C-alpha cells in the first residue's frame, strides 16, 4: 500500500477507527457500485434524468422527498439502535465515547432536519396543490431547487461518517464546545454547511407554499373554506419564514468563528456563547411547531374522513393553528431556563410555554368531538391518528411539567426531557407523517398498500414506543443525564435502560414490517381505480390516482368546505368539479430543467470545499452557482402549453369529461 | 397608467408570445406569474429582514465587547459614513425614477437611470471597501474583538447584498436593452428595485445603530 494512500485512508477514510467505519466504507462502496451497475444494466440513467432529476412537477418532487425521508429515518433509526445497544447494560464498550458522541449528534440532526423536514415537505407537495385546486406550486422551478438543496445537504452530512469524521457536539452544537479549539476536525463544519444548505431550501419552500396557498386557490375557495391540512401548511410556512433566518445567522456566525477566526461565540476577546444558544432556539423552538403543525393537519383530514363527519370546530381549529404559530415564537428560552436569565424572563417564557397547551388542547378536544358518534373506520391512517392522541397527551403534560421554570432546574438535560421530546416528536410528528403517508399513498402512487403487515408495523412500533420511552421518564428522575455514553452499575439504572432498549428494538422491528409492507404493495400493485379509495371529502379525492401531470383539466369552481363530499351527496353539481369539453383550454405548464440539480451540486461542492478548507473548490462552486443564477435570469423560454386535444384525450380516457 | 399605453403594451407582448392575464394592471403585474413572483419576493424580503434583525441583535449585544481594542468612537469617520449614506440614498432615488420611467414605457431612460443606480451602488461599495481596508491596516481586524467581528459581519453582509444587487441589476439592464419593456422585463426591473430600496432601508438602521450611536 503506497504511503500517500495509507495517509489518506487514515486521515479521511478513518481506517484507524476500527471495523465499524471500515465496514461502512466497504458497504457504501458496494452499494454505490450496485446502484451504478443496476442503472447501467437496465439502461435507466436516461429515465432517472428525464423523469425525476429534471422534474418540476410537485407530485414527483413530493415522492422524492418521501423516499429520501424514509431513507433518513432508517439512518437516524440505526443511530438510535446503536445508542440503545450501548446503553442497554452498564459499563458497555460496544461504542467508545467519541463514537457515541458522533452518533447522538447525527441521530438528532438527521431526524429533525433530514427526516422530519423532508417528510412534511413531501406531504406539502403531494397534497396542497391538489387540495386547493392548483396545477402546481407558485414557483415550480424553485421547488425543485429546494428539494435538490435538501438532498445534497443530506448527502453532505451523511458522507461525514466515512470521510473525515461526523460532527460530535450534539444536534444543538453549542459553543464553545463546537468552536475550533474544542472540535478541531471537519465534523462540525459538515454540520454547519449541511444545515445551512438545506436551510436555504426550507426558506424557499416556506415562501413557495405561502404564495401558493394565498394566491392559487380554486375559484370560490375562501381561506375559511380550505382543508385543515392546507391551513396547517400555511401556519407552518409562517413559522418557516420567520424562524429559519435565525438559524442561517447562527450557523453562519459559528462558521465564521471557525473559518475566519472571529469572536462571536468564543470564550476570548469578548465573544458570548449564549448568543448562539439564543439564536439557535429562536429558530429551534418554532422548528418543533413547523414539524408538528402539518401532522396536526393530517390528523384533521384523517379523522374527518374516517369518521364520515365534517371536522368539529373548524374555526377554532384554524384559530388554534395560527395561535400556536404566533405564540411559538416567544417560548424559546424554556430550552435554557438554567442559563440564569432571571426570574422575570423565565416567568414570561414559562407562561408563554404553558399557554401553547391551550390551543393544542382545543385541537385534541375537537378531534375527539369529531369522532364522537362518527362512523369510524379503523384503517391504517386512522389507527396512527388514534394512537397519536393519548401519546401526545402524555407528551404534552410532561411538557407543561418542564415549562415550570423552577422545577425545570431538576429536569433539565435529564432523561425526563429526552422522554418528553421523543414522545411529542414521535407520537406527534412521526405518527402524523405515517398517517399522512398511508392516507395519500394511493393518490401518490395509484395503488393501495396491503393492511396486514402495516398493522404488525403499527403494533410493534406503538408498543415499542411506550416500552422504550416510559422508563426514560423514571431514569430522568433517578438522575440519568442525556448524552452520557455509559454508566456504572448499582445506580438502579440498569433495569429501566434494558427495558428501554428492548422497546427501541421493537420499534426497529416495526420499521422493518413497514418496509416489508411497502415492498409487498409494490409487488401486488392493487390499483386504486376510483381515485377516492377512502370516500374522502376534499378536492384531491375528486382526481384520479395518480393525478394527471396538469392535475385539473379545468380549474374547479367550489363553494364551502369539503366540496368533494358535497358533490357526492348531490349538494353541489358534479359539473363544478369535472371538466366540460367546451371549457378545456390549452394548459400553461413550466418546463423541466436540470439546472436546479446542477445548482445544488455546486452548493455541495462549495460545502465540501468549506468543510476541508479547499479554496479552489469554493471558487469553482461560487462561479458555478453564479453561472446557474444568471443562466436562469436570461432564460425566457421557461414554459409551454399542453394542447386542448391532448387534455381532452387524457380526460376522456379517464372518463372524467362532462357533456 | 393610461389605457392606450396598456393597450400598446398588450399588442407588443403578443408579438413576443407573452401571455398577458391582466391587461388592466400596471405592466409588471400583467402576467399572473409575474404577480406571484412579486408577492414571493416581498415574502423573501421579510426573511431577509429577519436575517438582518438577528445580525443587529448580535451587534447590539457585542458592541461594547471591544476587549481593549478600538471602539466605534475611535474608528468611525463621520465624513466617510455620511458620504456612503448620501450616495446610497441617492441611488435608491434614481432606482425609483427608473421604475417611474418604466411605467411610462421609456426604455432608454429606464436603462440610463438603472446604470446610474448601479454606478452609485458601485461607488458605495468602493467607499465601504476603502473603509474596511483602512480599519484592517490600523489593526482593527475582524479577529480583533467581538465588537469588530459583529461590526464587519453586519456591515459586510449589507455590502455583499449591495454587490449582488449590482451584478443582478447589470443583468437586468442587458435584458431591458435586448428585449425592451414588456411584462417580464418590467417585473424584473420592479423586483430588483424592491431589493434595492430594502437595502436602503437597512442602511438607514445601520447608519443609526452602528455609526451614529457608535460615535456618540
């Protein structure tokens, strides 16, 4: 082996770190070769490029977001299983301290930013334009840029594992630990760059969907007629737009500290580390509402559909969403009551935090009242929704306990906190995303998923959840703090930790069942020929599954809520939603473009350059990004028309054309 | 805008194949797509405003953390930052005139005023660079203290925005020269001017919070 290779392998591929990393290197290499071979052998490169990489169709972008989110759920889940294995028994040496630090850091970062965010964006893309009667989002080209920025940022964070070392300062990355002096390797830079790049995409998505919802609704659809999922997306967009720039600033300043030697958050020359923590949570707290509100939206849709009733208290639901999105901006200090801001400040943020429980409670009661005397059908989306309610109620109650500032001095950074936020994030967001995935699956892919394996997945995941996290509340009270990589025996922590690990494995089994269910569904391909398999209420179910790429041949005219239900009940004429031949006009559509992908690749190259301090790469990336932006600015041939004949033919084949 | 101007625009655009959805509106809002883009840009400006707000917050917290190094009072030159202010505010005014001439359909004047705006922006950036280089020469570098880190980052972020704006405006001058005033180029002129005015507003706060309060 030549010396330079040895050096490269030790320094960047980290072969001296032992079999775990070496094994991963080999697996990644084999998987990459496998993917390249398969695509080449089946001659699928052109298909991949034309159908997926250059697409600006919100339906396809939604599918890509979802696949990426599930892959990241797997990666973050493996991290979780590794940690629970390490903690199963006292004095374990399955992982060393440094690897444990890296794994809890990537677990948190990936689950929030590269699993929860793309999953909600998947559902934004899949459902919102169809629910409001639009042909695409307001800015389809920007939508593609958002996706590819996220995708390449996720790639950037994930290659850190085998190329230079993962970040290890926690997903919150507090300075001074995350400063150059204490985290000298490239790991922390990976974190900062990956989050920065995906954050740009998230801001763009927030703007995109806000404009889409405000300006592209079907004729006659007032704001107060919108489906509640769309409302929840609007509330989440408000949060994204006003919260993400704070993250951008926090990350950029920490990067300047590390790369340029500034003193924003250092211990020397007047820096103030607490300012990072403030900025981080000014984003971070709204962020948890960004990922939970769309889940609330999914639950509202699912409960109304599977109870065969309009949602109870629609207006109060809207009010609650908007109240949460506003009050959510003034609770961030509850993440660090122990910073010592003083009683006045802590009291303000404690009360603001408790106030959030009120609109949330309103929503829970409305869901219960909707189900009351409804004709409930226990489908998979409904099961996940019903499982969410008690889970979230417990998580919410422990949240109010944590909000009591004086008591928080006891809970702070203990496993009580860990149990709380997993209960709201898994019980809220993940259950919500699963419910949404099952609910809109036929709309996305045109076929149904088989129930049986899904029910196994549901029970394993749910029971596993409680077995995993309830003991952690007790561990918190027993004094176990977060982020410790092992513990001595004799503290009474062994049994709860062991039980918790069993629960984590059960959740892993649940995930495997879910994957098996999806594989079985793909093989069986039980087609949804109706377009309305759940007997739905909102506009997306009036379309075939999957919808034609222009969505609506003619923009529907609606009045009131749940219009598709009203049409099915004969309260509204079918002609208001379905196209008539005489009304079909050429449809204006955006052209596909490879540039969003290429632009994001340049961002990725720039990210790698900044991670390793390679100036030439940064220059190439900067020029590449500028080139892509100017090319776009000078591009006038950006859209095309689908001729009437083609639309008429498609709609006739689908049997939708009215006389 | 008078209806005859609108009508003449309408006719002109059809020749270029631009689909006008709202002929009754002001030219930059005539396509539905353009109207969406203008709203989207307003919301983008809101996110940019939050970004500057965070940088301002950092600056206000760190402005006294000079760590024995130079303070704003010792560094800032009243004549220098007054010149910068005057030049940038004037450029906002000339940018506004460009939009006004765009509504009157005067292609040549739009280009002229935009060139003047970009040149004023360029001289602003030049003065700011000169100021920064001067500070660095006398040892007031971005690494010297938390105050200077915050100062250079806040003012420099604004300067980068202006620099990007100059490049962007240049590309739009070229497009107006090539294609004339139509709903698409008009929307571009309108949006780049929104951006330019926004940077002007940010500068007013920089002028007040950083420089005026710095020398007081």
